């Protein structure tokens, strides 16, 4: 007479029937999983060890039901689904906790990193950030087929796992765009971020003209656009620029080897396409002033030693590129664009610079005033003067969550969460990020400090590189950059 198998008897039978190879696979996966749980510092996650045990040993949950199907089509399709699901789970964890590939979309770090570089970004170095929006469509950032690629809930608080070291001065860092918390969907991928659009058009105009601007949406920290810049100022340091030279706590810093600035220069002969290749100047970065034209005549006073018939250009150059032109005996005159920009373009750069609302006359080349700009550090306490409010209100309101904070126009006192405050203690570290292409970089000089919770990682190597201005048979693939170290200055 058959007797019904009890749960305990069935469990023992399943365990006894498990092949040695499955026990070995279970042991390896369990070890990796438990090490990850320890790294996360949340032992409640260890409860999922029960699920792993069932997947590899007991098999009560019929994950592989399809293997017993009589339909060959079902078995074939589900085998692909099974493989894809496993691959996506693996990719999710690798991208979240180890590293990820990113593309360089702009020239802000040329010549260190070039537009069209594909980078492997190491998230382990600084400690990976636990995903703030953990439920999202795999392999995309913030949108998919015109819709949000993530769920706003569940939403986790910022937390960073232990890494190898902190961000160091001179590191190239990938981070989420701090001013990208509020965006217009039609301008999100452009340089015209929301704050700039508000300055130009006003909030009401943006809100009421969806045809032009799209929807106004809020992006969580880890869903904001990815930027890559060089960390030139660290928490607690005094930062300033004087005559293009960066000073940290009053000490001048050397320029990165590949730092470049915009120059107006005149040559004895026109630049050819081969010259541009040799000098590594992008067509999108150079402006030509043809000989005997009104525009050429307008800049003649800034180019002594040249003739109005000499071809002239505006382009970003490194010191090495200038030396190469001198060695060719072609450079007749050269001047930094920033030195003549107020006369040449009439542009008032100070109105576009961070901090907004400041009456400081700061520019790209001279920034931070006589005393410098203090970069906030976790635990640092500042006095909340009106001037300090102008500099740090975005940190307090937007990054540290005190949205109900403002400067009382009557008393000139800062009100935080409904109570007057004379001081403020920062909850996070902040960084100052700039591009090596100093005059063609939207960086901290325009939108301010980068909070620690926006830090993603640091590029390690260039996986591949493609020149968008060239064809496949004309140097489109930059073979000399494949597997090159992403930050040779470190």
C-alpha cells in the first residue's frame, strides 16, 4: 500500500538526489551571495539564501517547468528566455556594483578623452552607490521608447558601499548632472538645462508650451544625465582661478598635460584637412576667419605681427599644439580668446556663472574672488549670511532635502524647515568638477558643486573610440585609443 510522502521525507529525498556538481554550483553562488550581503551591510537580505537553496537543491518552485514540456517549441523558446533572464540579472548586478560602459558625448575633456570614446567606468573604486531607483528597464538610463524606464517607487535612500578610496584631486569622474533634477523632456539631451531655460523664457512659458519644451519632469539622483569631468577641488578646500591657473588653499596647481584653451591665431598658410588631423582639431571646434573679410578685419587688432590677408582661426589648443605650429614656422600671432572676448563678443560671462544671484564679477579665467570659494564638506558648519545663502542654498534645498528653506527678505535671515537658522552643518561631501577643454566645458563654474551622492565612478580604460566626423575608411575608428588608460595624468 502506497503511503504519502511527508514534507520532511520529500526534502531528504530531494537533497539526497542532488548531484555533486549542483552542490558545487550552489556553494560557489552562495559564497558570492553572502559576501555581497556582508558588503551591503544588511543581513536581512540573507533570507534569499532560501531561494537559492531551492533553485539549486530542492526545486520546489518550478522555475524549470518548461524542460518537461512535450512541446519542442515551448522548450526552445523558454530556453532562450531562461538564458536572457539570467544574463540580464548578471548585467544588472555588474552594472550596479562593479562597473559600466559610458560614451563621451562632448569635447569638455579633450584631449584626455575624445568625443566618441566608449569608456569602462569602475564603480568599485569609490564604492558603488546602492541603486536609488532599483526597479528599472535594463540597459537603458532614464527613458525607453519615449517613456520613463524606471519606477519612482520603491525608492531607496542614498547609500554607498565601502570602496578602495575616496575621490582624489585630478581624478576623472563620472557623475549625475546636479542641475538635472528638473528637466524639460525636449531639452534633456542638450546643453540647455532647465535653469538656463528658466532664465531665458521663464517658468510659466516653459510649463505652458509643451510643443516646444515637452513635459517638465523631476529625475531621481541616479536617473539624471551622466557627465564626466576632472575633480579639481575636494571637500573643505578653498578653490579659485586666477589667470586660468587653479589655486587650492592658495597653492597653484599645474595644468593637466592635455589642458586646452580657446585661442585666436593667424597662420602663414591655411589649415588643410591633413593639418586638422595632425593637430587633432575637430571641425566642430574650429572657426575660420577667411582672409580679406570683415570678420578677419575685426580681429586684426588682436593679432599683431600678422597681416589682414593671413588666414586666422578660433580653436581650442593645447600648449603642445601651439609648439607644433611654431616648429612649422606657420604661427604668426596668437592670443587667448578670453583675454579679448569682452571686446570681441561683448559677452558678460559673469551673469552666466555660478552662484546665481551673486554680484561677483567672476569669469572662466578668474573665478572665486580674492579669498576663493569654500567647497562644502560633511560635518562642516557655516554661518548663514546672505552671501553664504547665495553660494550654498542649492546644496541645502536641492541636495540635502530642505526644500522649505529660504532667505527672509525682511529680516535677511535664513529660514530652514520653518525655523530661523544662523548656521548650517552639511550632511554630505561636495566636489568641484571641470573639463580639460577649459573654455568649452559646461562645468562647476556654471552649475556649482557636485554632491557625493551624484558620484558614479571613474573611467579606467577606453574600450573603443569613433570619430564622428570621419568615414569608416578615413580614420573613423581610432585604433590607437582602444584599451588606452582613460586618465594618463593620474
